[in-house]
């Protein structure tokens, strides 16, 4: 018995304790705060029930921020996934050249969001590289990538896609290489064309890669923050590129409305948990157990 | 094999823990009896205000205040008020802060207030008061938006005199446009959303604050909303400028530094900006001569939107509040520091008897003359979103206003849409 | 037909990679150019490469880069080592133990994989503040360990399954305590998992922005990633120096990746072919 306790305290307790105190407790705290009117500078905090949630749902800016988040997340879940698979198929050879090319695509994955933003800022500035190229090519009214409210959100989504593409490529490559060659050989013997082989063998067999990539992209897209902070600070105009994570930090950490931001954070948590659960469920059903 | 490798890991962990212990920060316990008190001071660095400027000022003033060592903290970007809030939220409010909007902090009891006696040398000791008390030393008067212009461009368009009324101003813009010159430069891109405000600050100064200096208080007590016709008119003026194509479309993509760079490279004829630009232009002359005039109201008054404040605040929770206050006051009174900041940032120090250095550049002198004239004529007004304290707007409204300003400049929102957005944002703060 | 496609493959691959890499090329080249050249010929090669930008960053009077580098190294090494150990042990315990609470505990842990940091940042600062750990490397490390624990447990729990129970039972019969059992028998088998966990966590912790920004605060210095953010405002007119700072801040993790490329990829492979 004593030994069991000692083992527990040695093995499990430290991790569980830290997780409990610095993750679980804060989650509960955030949810609870959402039911108060806590303001950074107010002397007292009162319980206000669902009032913060109500105000959130009535606030146009909240829906705008939510829409932005969904747009970015949708783009980030689909584009690097699809392009990543295509690239993995293209780069699926084992020579030195292809290993180098894979490293090239993977490099942005290991850069920080801040550095990626710095890189793209110099490309997308009005007098930056991209517009310089366009102007040389004869384009007269070069788009204002980061300051046109209609384009800025897509620019940020594109930058995120660029950063995450390499991850998908590598995961898909691993998945592709795990497919037994015999299956392909048998299919060729049966006269199946490339497309047929892809649809019947490749696609089902890389299901677990699809799951990993999709979930990873979903979580990354949903929590986007640094890129927005550096490139547009939530603008141009009112909140046109602000994501829900950005708004929570703006209001709750850099601003004063702690209760309001906590309610928003609670909604954010609810959405990502729900989305992840649904996506995971849908995708894992497809996975084939070898 | 396993035990050996395990030992290496354990050793590495111990070593790094030890190192971490040595260098981990946290408020050091310097208040051992008799030792100097360590106070943290929050500063911000801009191209005008580099680290060397702050360091030398801190060193100089520290000598005047025995018993204090200053630990300098730097805001990661220019928005020091937001950063101070972020620090406050984790219980790390610095002891001394430069040019941080005291609103919110003051009402929450986080700042120490200065007594009338401590303020006796200041020319406007009531500026920026919150609930009647002063939480930020009203050190500097600094015009927040004036129309700096490229004299060569004006000459090219055949403009002989600075516009006196708003109609004249529109005529000047039309002439410039006809000559193929973009009339007005605007900013607000990247992280520097604040740079979007300066045109709007001007029109709100002429159309709202000039006749109704208490407008912000009326918003606060509910007797007026942003939908007030005068405010709508001011917003509409900016919308009209955008519609007529007088604003530089590329402007809202530019960071603050790029904004100034672009004007210097001739992107537009006029550059609405605060008086800190005068110092920048004097210290590093552009290729063209720069003139300046104030914002013309409909009836020909020359309006100077201004902020008197921008000084130091002291945390109420500082280890030694009196010493911190003493440091703050000495900083403000130190002629060399004041001279350095005046030279760097074009501020007009309001300590009684202070005279700016004689070798200030011509544009600074012109700006100062404009300001003094406006003081005489009573045409100094608060600056929208910049004015603090009882006569300003809530600090949490600052970034929303700046972002909404970008919509005005882009032509994305018209005046009606803008004021209703503002009213909604304001209501959301209650 | 087949061979024609094969000829196109490397051409297409190289072309795509070149376009993809272009932004990075601009920054790396820009870092080696003097200030005026960056504006005037952003696309060109640095004909007269200069080390002045790199030098400006490395030789700053306030030593920002070096102190930030030290902080980053400390935080990353501590976080990664602690995380690997704690999550390996916890994963092993949860998988092997047959107590009733372990299954739900595992679920709660894995749910933590999707928590966005923005949701818990504010309360975490309160908890750390109450423990007196704000503004310290230890505080950042604690927060990192808690936050990334689910990932470690996720990877290790998959691997624990591959260790045959018989080996553990055999050792246990021989009288080994759970502790000895873990260290001498189980962990060595899980080395590949440990490698990929350490690599991923190393990269994520090094590149972390919000946590060190808010928890480390200005008093205890910054990390190298937060330092890049500061440079954006500071070097707003001097792109070459900004690029140099970004490059130097990413260099350690890039070298790390190059050195451990094989394990990196193997780690991802192992994860996807569960």
C-alpha cells in the first residue's frame, strides 16, 4: 500500500499536479469569471449570471470576430491538407534532391509565428517585394495585401497555409510510405489506372495521416494570434482580421474587461472542443486498422 | 548504459535549474535596511527616443535622487498603455511609467496622486485630472495634429498661402490633385493603428472641441452621443476627403516609420502629424522645405489639437512611493532631460520658466509659435482619442476609435456608420 | 508516358520549392545587404555582403540578444527535460495501472491537447502570481510543462503499448520497484518516442511567444522570440537589422532541426503509423 502511494507520488503526481493547477484550474476559473462582471480596475466583482454571454451574442463585433476565425480556420484546414497531399505525392522519392526539397518545405514549420510574420511583412508591404514584382510586370493598381479589408484576412490565412504546408507534406509522406507496395503491384496487374489506384488504395490507407493533419490544422488555425498581432493588429478597420483568440487577449489581458473576455474565452473553448470531437469522430471512423 | 545516460540527464537538469535560479528575475529584495531602493521604470523606444537617450537621462536624474536605483523596462512596441495594462494584469505594474494613460489605473487605486504642492511649478496643474486628482505629471504640451506640408509641392500647385478656412483647405487640396500631387498623407498600418487618427483629430478639433470643449464629458454623462450633429459633421469632413480622393490610398498600409519615410520621399503634400515631426524634420532635413499650419475651421480659426500631459506616473504600490515621486519630479525638472526630449520629440515643457534650447530648429520654432498663438486666441483643443483623464474618452475606446478611423480613411464607412459604430463600442464598455 | 511524367517531376518540384522558399530568401539576402540596398534592390543578390546587420544585433549595447538567448535556452532545456520525464512516467502509470480513475484521467489529459493558450492565460498569471512565480524562468517552465503535458502523454502512451507486458512482469517478479522497472526497462525502449517528443517540444517552446511575453514580463528579460517582436518596433526603419535578429533567433532551432532531421521525420512517421 505504501509502495503504491510512493509510486503514485513519484510517477503520476508531479505531472497531474502541474496539469491540474496550471491547466484545469485556469479553465474552471475562466468559465467562472465569465459569469462575473470582473473589470481590472473595479473594486468589487459581482456575479451577473449569463449577462456577459448575452452581451457577447448581441455584439456585432463578436460575430465578426467569430466569422474571421471560421474563415481562417476553414482555409487553413483545407488548403495545406490538399496541397500537402499533392506535394507529398510529387516529392515521394528517396534521392538526396527530394530530401532537400522536403526540408525546404518543412523549414517554415519550425520558425516562430513572429519570424514568419516578419518575413511576410517584407513581402506584402505596399512597397514590398510582391508588389515590386507586380509593378514590374505592369500591374498598375497593386493590391494592398494587408490593408485592404477585403483581402487582409485572406493574406493572413495564406501566410498560415505557407507555414503549415510542410508539416502536412511530411506526415503524408510517412503515411504514403506505410502503404504496402504489394497492394499497388496487385492493382497494376489487375489493370487499375493511377486514379483508381489512388482512390482505392492510397486514399483509404493514409486515413490516419489525414486525421493527424486535419486535427493539427484545425487547432492551429483556430488559435492564430501572433500573425495577426504583428501584421495587422486586428485591422484594417475595426476587427477585420481579429480572430477570437486575438479578441480575448485584447480585451482580457491587454484590456480591462476580464469578465467579458472570460465569457468569450469560454465560448471559444466550447467551440474548439466541439469541433475537435466532431472532426476526430468523423475521421477516425475511416481509419483502417492494419 | 541506461544508468549512465540517466546520470547525464540528471546532471544537466540540476545545472540548468541552478542557472535558472541565478538569473531568474522577480522583484529583488533590495529593501534591506539602508540599501538603495530599486524602482522599475517603464520606457518606450522609438526612432526619436532611442535607448541611449533614456539611459543617459536615467543616469543623470538618479544622481539627483540618492537612495534609488532605476531598473529600466522597455515596452515591446510603442503602445505603452496597453503594455502597462498587461503588466498590471499579472501584478507587475512598474513603479514609474512614462506617458502611460492613467485612466483605469487611477480609478482602480493603482497610481499615486500628486499634491497641489508638488505641482506648484507646472503651468497647467489641472491637465489630465481624473476625478479632480493628478495621476500623471502634466509635463508637456504637445500639439497632436498639425498640417505639415511640402513647400515645393505647394509652389508647384500654385498655392501661395496656407489655407485659412475649411473651404480654402478644400481648394488647396483640389489644386494639388489637379497638379498630380496627392494632397494628404495618412497612416495606420501594421501595428501602428494610432497613426490613422491625425486627420480626424483635426476635424473634431475644429468642429467639436472648439465650440464644445467639454464634449467628452458630455459623452461620459450621457447628455450627448457620438451621433451629435457636430461630431457627425467632423467625421463627414474626413469621409469627404476620402471620397474626393485627397487621401493617399496606400497610407493605411504603412507602419508609422514607413509613413514618415513615405512623406519624406514625397508621397503627399501634407502630413497631419504631431509636433514630434518638427524635431524629426529639424534633426534630419528632408529634401524639401517643410512648413506648417494649424487646422482651419469653417470660420477661419487656426485650431491646435493638443495634449498636455505625457509625463510620468507613479505606482501606488511602489516600494517607496515618496522616493518614486521625487524621482518623477526631478526628472521633469531636470533641464538637460527636458532639453533632450524637446529636441527628440518636439514637446513644449510646461514647467514654469522653462525655455526650449536656443538651438532648436526652424520647424520647431514655427510650431511653437503656432501653439503660443493658439493659446492666446483660445484655439487650443483636446485631441480626440488622445486626451486623457476627466476630459478624455475611456482608455478602452482608444484602439477601437483608431481602427474605426482607418475605415473612415479607406472610405469603407461613411460618417453615419462610423458614429453609430462608435456609439455601440462605447455602450459595450459600460 | 511514364518516363515523361518522371522527367517533369524534379522540374516541377524544384520550381515549386523555389517559389515557396522565395520569402525566406528575401530575408536572408536582405540581412546581408546594407540598408540602402534593401530598399533599392530587394530582389537582388547581395553583391557586397555586409555583416553590419548581424553585428548590430550581436553587439547591442544592452546585450538584448545574448540575454534573450540565454533565457530561451534555459526555458527550453528545462521545459523539455522535465516534460519528457514527467509525461513518460505519467503515461506509463496511466496505461499500466488498472485503477478506475486512470481512464477518465487519461481522457481529461488528452482533451488538454486542444486548449488554446488564450483561454487560460489570464488565470494562469493569477495562479503563478499567488505562488510567487511570475516574472521568473521557473514560472514559464511550470506553465509550459503543464500545457504540453498532454502531448507528451499522448505520444508516450502510444509507445507504452509497444512494450510487452511480459518484460515488465518479468522484471517485477525479479523484485524491481516500479521506479527501477521504468528507468531500466521501459524508458530505453521508448527512446524513439522520447526523441520525437523532445524535438517537437523543443521547437514549440523555443518559438513560444505569448507565454514568455506575459509571464516572464519585462523584469526578468525576454526570450529570443519575444525579442524579435520587440525588434519589429525598434528597427522599424532598419529592415536589415530586423532580418538579422529574426535569423539569429531562428538559427538555434534550424541547426537543431538539421542535426536531428532523421529523428524529426521518424517521430512524425511513428506518430502517424500508430
